[in-house]
C-alpha cells in the first residue's frame, strides 16, 4: 500500500484537519479517503496539539494567510559605527524593528527571530 501525498504546509494541514473534523473522521480515515499520507496529517495534528492553541481549527485556518517572501538586508548604522568600535545592525520587517550589535548573543538572536517568524 503506497502512502499518499504529503502535506506541504501548516495552512494545508489545518484545512485538512478541519475537514476531517467536519466529516467526523479520524485523520487517518480522512487521509486514506483523499489520497493523503496519513502519517503526515497525524504528525501535523500532534504538532498543533503541542502548541496548545486555545483557538479552534476553524478560526485559526480562516486567519492564516500565505506570507510572501521578503529580502532582509542587514546594514550597519554609520552613526553608531563612528561613535562605537562595534557595528550596530537594524532589522526591519513590516512594523517590527530589531537593533543589535556584534556583541549580541546568538541564542538571543535565535529566540527573537523565532518570535518574529511566528508573527
């Protein structure tokens, strides 16, 4: 028995899980009926459960919109370089603005970028 098509992204997974709920089927039953990989759909369901979201799937799926890719350019601020020995960088994504220097902790930057990614 061949596995079906894997689910590509979060939005698609939420839509299929919502459809399975509406059809009153388990994710495995729904996946078999629609040519999807049941393991993939089940893995998405487990990941969503780990997030412990309070919003029902219907509301969350309705809010989800595809995000366009964007170019991020890191540019040292000339004014700060002249006054300090270390470079400063400004990262602007939409309304969010992040300033950091060469002395920024890699762990801290990783956490901040993770938060921005979830927005």
